[in-house]
């Protein structure tokens, strides 16, 4: 079977509609009353939005229920689905740990609790029966204060057994007024030998070439080949990979048709820029990684040679994948020598 790597998947957007709806039916009376039937919830949860900011509001719906107590429940089902339905060999989960801490705590107490969140996610991602190599990317957030974002960088550097990199998220239209601060945080992360990615050049509001020198991969980045192809030479020279998430651009209104990505792929391949095809929010979209590939092929945005090149690029640019190893050999080793027991996954019924 084909084995895939997904380098850009948000923890908040990874919960498939059916599982989230069932959780609400059991534990959220207000949401259960609002959406008594599953199809109503699925239509609400997966429909396209008018802008990236409107789209990102859906993450708050999930973030508030991904707590210390419930994270193992959600992650077990995420890993199970990724293994059985997507043939994933490797998965990088990204999220902002501060947004999973208790709102009843003070800021300093929430910063302290972030370490517990990272450990819970790390242990819950390790499933004996579903041997996927996983790692975490911790996201700084454009709407969180500097002290919290710096603590996220420090946490990433201190918990390398679970964390492979840092990211910047929260809506790219909100970066400009904090650009000097954000560049300083990236410089600090690189000084601590952290790997880096960041949500830039996703929309026409997210054009920040000044951030590019500090990124090892570019989160989305589609506006570079679409609107600023002169930057492709620099991206290629820096061996930066674009994390392209096709369905996202339809859900946020950034693109009208997936075929518009053909220009992105053609110009990147011509310039020698690698692309990893990713899901971004597989649950929120109800579209898993193999279907991202299939949709691109069906719409003639890529051909089979480009598809294979993107599959290989995903493993080559993976932050925590044992480079030089074939996916099948890694999974065989995990099956023969399963990792230690994960956290219980049935704590939420």
C-alpha cells in the first residue's frame, strides 16, 4: 500500500465531524440542542467560509473541548483514522498548547500547564496497534502576548522528545503590527536549534518576505508562485518546502477552483522548489490525505510524476522522520518493537 506523510495538520482541525458531534451529544448540552441531527452539524462544520479569519473561528469550537481530560480521547481516534483510512506512516500535529490549558488559571499557571499538554499529546499519539511516527509542532499565535509565545518556544526546545519544530499561526493578516517581535521570536528559536515553519503567503494579506529567511518550511506559501514568482529562486536556494493544503483554499475562499493550483505546482517544479501536499484540517474538511492527491489528479492540477515527487518531498522535509529510511522499514520496526503503553483513551465516553 502507498504510505504517506502529512506535514501540516492542526490538532484542532483533525477531529472528524462525526466524532465531534458524538462528543457534543454526550457532553455539550447547548451544542446537542443546536444540532440534534448529525447532518445538520456536518453541513455547518464543513461548509466553505468567506475568509480565513471566519474559517479559523471554527478552531475555537474544538480547542475549548480539547482539555487535559479529553485529549487522549480525541487523539486516539485521530491516529486510528490516519492509520486505517489514510495509510499514514508519518504525521506532524501542530497546535497552540496554551489554548488547551484551563481558562480558570492565571496566565503564569496556564504557561506552566502547557508542559502537561505536550506530554499528554505525545503519549496519546503513541498507539501500539497503529504504528505511525508522530511528532508535534508548537504554534505561536498572532493574538497571544509575547510572554506566552516565548514560553511556547522554550517549551518546544525543552521537550524535544515530543516536539520537532515551532510554527506561527492565528491568521496571517494579524502579523504586520508585531513583525519585529515575531522575527525576534524566530531568531530566538533558531538560536535554540529549533526547526521552523510558519503560516505565510497563504492569502494576499499574508505577504511577509521578511519572515522567509527564518523558516525551514513555508506553511502554505501558495501566493509566492501565484503572485510573487520572483521569490521562488530564493526559496529554492534555501531548500524550503511549501506545505500546500489544497482543500483549505476552497474552504477559506482564497481560491475558487482547485485547478488554480496547477500554476503553483508548475512554477515550483520549474524553479526546483519542493512541495509537500498536506491536509491542514482533515476533520474540518472531511477530506483525508489520499483524497487531496486524488482531487489534484482528477482536476489536472498535477500529474502522476508530480504526485510521486510530492510524496517523496514530504518524507525528505519531515522534521522528525529518520532520513534515509523507507516508510515500510520504519513501520515494520515499530510493529516488531512496539513503544511503551500510551495514556488510556476511553476516559471520555
